[in-house]
């Protein structure tokens, strides 16, 4: 999120990027993003060559050499499900230390996802540890981002809205001015909020998205028990209702990534500490946790047990257009398959190395989807990469020992696969003779 925001801002502003990870700084200096994100390398390369995006290994230089500092550090989930704010606190400390050496007013903006109250209590008190005071020597805002992996550049350049949480009017005015200059006539709606509302909007946004998907997955389970029912049709039907909207209603193997799992758990944990039980979000998490096991169950039913069977997984990343496997459903599916003593072959266009670092030689790593299908007795479509959508029934028939396909993301047209291969799918009611 930090690198995407910095690179995009550098197309209009002068940006100084600091990170404690020297290797990342070196890669960025070469105009190379240390991870796969469409369009990012191009933008980064341009702004580095233009000299608009400089990097520094000194956080003091970063603060002294700028007017506004965005805190874009990770807030991982700790064992209790709460947000670990260690990185935010150390970033705030670095800024506080630097402010002691600065005479002009400086704006600090928390962009990281933090529980309500973090900015106004924790970050503010760290920044005021020295001689500087909020409202006099520095300003403080909370400006959540809504970037989706795989379309982060698009989301940064064309956001639906900008949320500015402000400790005081001057802080908000300064940040609003920066965005007005950056977006120009493409300026999206700007909401000026207090710090707590800005923090809560971010968590609530992700919790609602997660709940919407889990709702679709819950209805998918129902559809599987009703011959002829199909969750894709049901969700398409309700999506026409403007009050519902058609997005985030695709039933599948569940949501992964670094945000939805983390933010839903952090919101439930924070709320519990405040004596408020977010039952609906808790249930959304429970439904989601069950998706990988459900996918394996469909496979077991389709091939009559997986012990010793050769199973091929198409797709490992938590979603297409990213190499990110954090909380990816594929990881839980692979663990379950190995526990069932299945022989697992995997293929993903970009995430293979990340998976190999976890499972080592326990899996067979294939170079293409076709290779992954060779001699397979059950194929599980886990991530809806475009290249998998081009596979035809014959591609499965020609290569698999037993052509059984479990469509975990509903990308295959039932009619074209009918009577050719055994296709089971999330949210598809089996014909009467297939339903146990
Ligand atoms: C999410 C939020 O969308 C973004 O606003 C926030 O800033 C970060 O978290 P991201 O995690 O990158 O972004 O991906 P997203 O596109 O939201 O998908 C999250 C997960 O939900 C993926 O695993 C995806 O496969 C799954 N999903 C999404 C579904 O299963 N069904 C859907 O209909 C949509």
C-alpha cells in the first residue's frame, strides 16, 4: 500500500520514501517493485527516473525533507486477533524524534489500518513525547486507503472517495489541499471526519465486504442441497437490486489476503474489548474459515475418497493478478489434502515460489496448467486466473486420469462441460441422483 501510494503521488508531487528494510529500498531505487502488482513497475520506473520519487535510509532526512509524512506500515494480527501496532508506534517514534530537529509545521498522516482511538491516543501521545505539540508544531490526520491488490494503482488514481480524519481543521485543510492538487478535476468526493470515524470507516468497509461474500457463500451451501439451484443465478438476481449491488457476491472458496482476514478479526477483537459483540462479523469469519474444508469435501464426494489420489490445484494466490498467498484458501486446501494422503500437484502463474517456500518438496510444482492436469484424478480450480477460463472440457479429458473438476470460483460454463466431465461446483445443486 505504501509503495503504490508513494509511486502514484510521485506522478504529481515530490516523494521521499523510507523503509527499515534496506533491501526493499535498493529494489525501489532500481524502479522495481519487490512484489507483483499490475502497472506498479511502470509508474515506479518513471517516477524514479524523473527523480520525483527519492528513497532514503534515514527517517530523519525523510521528515526534515518533506512537509507531510504518511505512515504506511503493516498492522498484523496478533494471536488474540487484535492489531499489533508495534510498527505504527515505531514509525511515530521516528517521526517524533525527527520533529525535534524541525522548526516548520509538519503534517503526520496515519494511512495504516488501525483500531479506533489509535491515532488520537497512541500516535498523538508518541508524537508529543518531545517538545512538539499537536496544533502548534504539527498536524495529525488519519487517511485510510481502499486499495485492492491487483488493482491498487487503479484504486489509488481513481478512488471512490477520500476519507480525511483530522485532529484539527488546519490538518484536514492541508491534506485536502494536497489531494486537490493531486487529483485536479478528477477529485473524488472528500469526507472530512474526526479521527475515530475515519479509522472505523476503514474497518467497517472491509468487514461489510467480507460479510457480503460470506453471505453469498452461506447461500451457496443451501443451493448445493437443492437440485437445480445455482448460487451464481441467485446472486445475479439479487445483485440487480440497487440497494444490494452486484459486487462482492461471488461465492467461492472464501476470502484471503492480508486485509479482510486481519481487519475482520481486529474489528471483532476491538469491539469485544469495548463490550460489543459483532456477531454478524464473527459469523462471516466462521463461514469463511469453513470454505476450504467444504471445497475438499466436494472433491472427496466426487472421487469417493482422496487417499493416495493425485489432485491438481489450479491457482494458489488469494485472488488473481497477485502473487500474494497470505491467508490464501489454497494453503488450507493443500494442508487438508496432504493430511488425507493425497498426492498434490500445483500450478499458479505467479505465486509458485511463495508456496514452495511453505510446502517444499511435499508438492509437485508444474510449469503450466496442462502439466498440472497430467494424470490427475481430481482438479480443483482455486483461483480464477484468466488463463484457466480458457481451458476446455477436452483439455481436462485429454490429460486427466479421471476427469473430475471442482470449480471453486464458478468460472466454467456448466452447459459446455455437461456430459463431458464430472463437474462439481461451489453453490451448484446436484441433480437428484448425485445428491447423497
Ligand atoms: C480488500 C478490499 O477490497 C480493499 O478495499 C482493502 O483496501 C484491502 O482489502 P483485497 O484484499 O486486495 O482488498 O482483495 P479483494 O478484491 O477485496 O478480495 C478479497 C478476497 O475476497 C479475495 O480472496 C477474493 O477472492 C474474495 N472475494 C472477493 C470473493 O470470494 N468473492 C467476491 O465476490 C469478491
